[in-house]
C-alpha cells in the first residue's frame, strides 16, 4: 500500500463557496478523502486588503497541515489571486488555485472571445483573470465586474428567491450590455447562484465555473505523481471532514443541500476547539 496516496486533499475557502469545487473533486475522484475548511466567521474576503487575505489563508493552511495532506486546493479566487504563490513556496505538496483552471475553461468554451468575469472586489482589483486569459489567448476581450452583494447572498442560503433574483439582477446589470458569449463565475460562491445568474444573462451566455477544470487538473497531477488512491474499498466508508470557523448549523445546511449527502461539520476557532454537528 502506498502510504502517500492514502493522505487527504485539503480544500479551503472563505466560506461555503469552495464546496462547489469540493463537489466536483468528490465526483471526479470518489476514492479520495477531503478535508474542507470554510472560514465563514471572517467571510467575505472580497473587500479585505491582500495582506489580510494572505494572513487568513496562511492560518487555514497551518490548520489543515496538521493533517496528513497530499495536495491542497485554494478553492477561493480572492485567496488564489493574492496567496497562491506564497502558499506554493511554503508547502512541499501540490497546491492548486482556481483562477488558471477557470481561465482555461473559459478559453475552451468561448466562441467569439468576448468573456465576462465576475468576482469579488479583491479578485477583480487583482486583474488575475485578465492576466490568465490574455496569457493563454492575447486576442480575447475581457470585461470584468465586481459583485460584492453575491457572496453574502450565497452564505445566507438565499431563503427568499424573489429577493435573491432582484439582488442578482442588480449585480449583473452592467454585464448585460457587453454582448458576452461567456461569463466566468470568478468566485467559487457564484455557482451556488447559477440558476439566477443564468436567468439574468440568458441562454446565449455560457456560465463558466472553475470547479470542473480544477478537479481535472488535480486528478492529472495526482495521477502523474502516483498519488491517486487506488485502494479497492467501499466508497461509502470514505468520510470527508468539514470544518468551519463560523456557525456550523448554517454551514451544515448549505453543505448537505449542495453536496446532497449527510455530513458532519466541526467548528474550529483556529485554536483547535471542535464542536461537532451531526447530520
Ligand atoms: N469564494 C471566494 C472567492 O472565490 C471568496 C468570497 C469572499 O469571501 O468574498 O473569491
């Protein structure tokens, strides 16, 4: 048995957004064991200064690194934009972000090279998507727009569909006139709202999430490094662990609904006090 391959994959985000990536990792790599951290208590990261986002990301990485990990996914665009290179330097395991995979997916899907990017203030200010897209295809036109109202909406579980629709419509209004063929959901929270976003943008605009491409890249890296878990066992006994710094009940509700699977959420104050909520 290869002991390295039995280690877990760490996934982190400022909150529930990274679950959109975790879901795809679980779908593409069902034998793998996931450790997820959502920093719900300090969410949103979007309006924060880069130095603060870097500090928070490092704290989470320190926490997750107490467990045996074989790879880490920064499933947060805001953190990827400012902290990916720093974390890569510090860990000696593969570390993936979500911006490059999202940009690759958009270039693959875009028919006329008119690509919109929506994200947090931090991600849009960093121009990380614009750089990633242009480095693959300098000829594409990129239209970027920050949507700060969408993360709180997703974190709240958007209980009122009418209000949710209005918030999404107002947030996307400036993108409607850009004649886009595709729109990058440049925040991992946004796929949770993709029904509303699709409704507002219309069927001619393809919605691009980095989740699928990030999971594919992870799978390729683990394969090349001989780190895919090949143990033949019952898939049902694989138990992922979900940690949040915030309210575990709210996180639990959203996570169980999105992943469509019973799970437990543990509260962590980053000094390691755990409170368990069983689903
Ligand atoms: N889900 C995150 C992202 O992809 C962060 C959202 C936030 O905390 O503002 O950017």
